């Protein structure tokens, strides 16, 4: 749960204060040599960004596939 009421403010403010590049709503992240490739969903489809490191990233729900605990693992 986000501390900024799910308004995506914290990552953008942090990137601005640090003067670092930002990639918001990342649904896929790949590290490259000294950079990161971020894929995000926009209204027209997918957008791919290449950001130099260090950078601030915020995650979309599709970044990770959740694992659900089975009953034997809970007991």
C-alpha cells in the first residue's frame, strides 16, 4: 500500500529532489550496462524507456506475478 494515497507522488517527488531520471508504473524492468530498460502501459499501448542509473522506479501491479500460499505451507 502506498503512503501517498496511491497517487504516485512519492516516486516522482523523490526523483525530482535527487535530480535522477524516473520510470513510473513499470510493468517490466531489465538491467543493461549502466542503464535500465522500463516498459510501461500507456493509453496507446506500451512505452519503453531507457534510463541511465541511478534512477527512481515505481511499480505497476503487473510487474510481479504473486505467489499464493498453499494450505500445507500455512500450517
